[in-house]
C-alpha cells in the first residue's frame, strides 16, 4: 500500500503545473520538488486517512500540498543556513541565486493555498485553520533556530521546543489533516496530531545524529555540517553539559576557533561525542519520543492500516539516511 501511495504522490507532483513564466521563477520549484526525498509528510497524511477510509488516493492533491509547503520551507531554510546541498544536489540558491530562491519559495506557498481550494465549505475552513496555525509555528521554530546561533547557552528543553515547532508540528498537521478529511472524530484527530508531533521530534533528533554519523555516500547532505556551523543540536547541547576538564577545554576551543580545517574539526568533535557517550544519549532520547508517539497511536482502533503505519514509523527509527 505504501508503495502505491508514494507512486500516487510522485505522479501528482509531476502533474502539478505550478506555473510557467517567467521560467526562472517556476523552474526552481519543479527542480526542488523533483529532487525526491522520503515524501514523509504526504505519506503520513494518506496513511492517517486510510485508518478510516479506503480511497486514500482521492486526497493525494491535498497530501501533496503539504509536501509543497515543506519544500517551500527548505528553499528558505537553505538560504539561511547557506547550505550547499539538498538531497545530494545543489540547493536552489546555489544553482540559481538567493533572490530567485526567495521568490520561488514565496510563490510556492501561494500554490499550496491553491491546491487546498477545491476542498468544500467547513472542511476547507478547518483545513486552512489548522494549516495556518502549523505554518506560523514552523516560522516561529525557524526564528528560534536562528536566534540560538547567537546564544552561548541553549537548554535541552529550549531545543526540543524549537524542533517541535520547526519540524514536528508539520508531521502532526499531516496526520490531523488526513484524519480530518476522513471525517474522524475530534478526539482521534488530536491523538493523531500528537502522534505525528512526537515522532517528528524523534525524527529530527535522528537527523541530528545522522548529520554526524551517517554514511557520507548515502546521506545526501554534507556530513558534519552541524559541527562546522557550531549548530546547537541535541548532541552539542549534551556535550557541553557533560564535558569536564580537558574535554571541556578542547570543546570550547573548537567552538571558538574562526579559521579551521573542516575535516579536522569534524573528526575531533566526533571523537569528543564518542568519548562522552553522546550517540547513546541521543538514541535513548529518540526512542523516548517515538514511544510517546506510539502511546498516542494506541488510542486509535487496531486495523491493517494502523499496522502499516506502525511499521512505517518503526522504519523511521532505524533509518540510516
């Protein structure tokens, strides 16, 4: 079933016109949408819908709108991070320029609303209400992420709240929208939104871990990019908490140095993380949030669709890219 849903999403993406002229405005949209990725968010929406109804392909357009919104955020996020690669390919601002990437992202967001407009009446109103709330929270999370760059100290609680907003609420919205379009109860919608949000936190923590420990050939992004940028990920926050003596001195030196060999810094910081058992701490925290998500999913009646959703989620825990 998942393979069929994924194929339906890819067909919808390919068939979406987005726009034509000027070509330099719309070509970047088709470029980033064609780069692939896990299509996690539309798949979650379709699987949530499938918990209640059998015709999931009937809402593929709306599930794909979520993927378009996600990619809109990536266009702008990559500019802010000055990221060179996205899914193993040049980012839009690298391939074109930053101004084009900003404008293409802006019109992409407009197209997301266009894709929702064929919903009717109360369903349209409610979908846009929860989408707007989610979209604002994603922006809040991104702002916190940027503000953390200038802060010397970020707590674990602050970081978790930031990734809840920046990353996890969109997975929660995906689940809730699928349930809403399937006429699920408000109670089930809430459980599924919370399930999606918790696994979204776990998903981002896994991304933090993979940024340091992934196989460079498989990852599709610059391995060690967070280390190079001194990004205050869960790993760095815990390392700063745990480091003592010579370890603390070395960690502080690497965080303060302005000119350095990138590979040397990645190697040294990774060695410090290993010494401080940071990967094990991170894995434990990842499992904690996935378990909280599964607790919410238990409140949804058992079905073959639910079993598939559980299997799909467990694959996210074990992913290596």
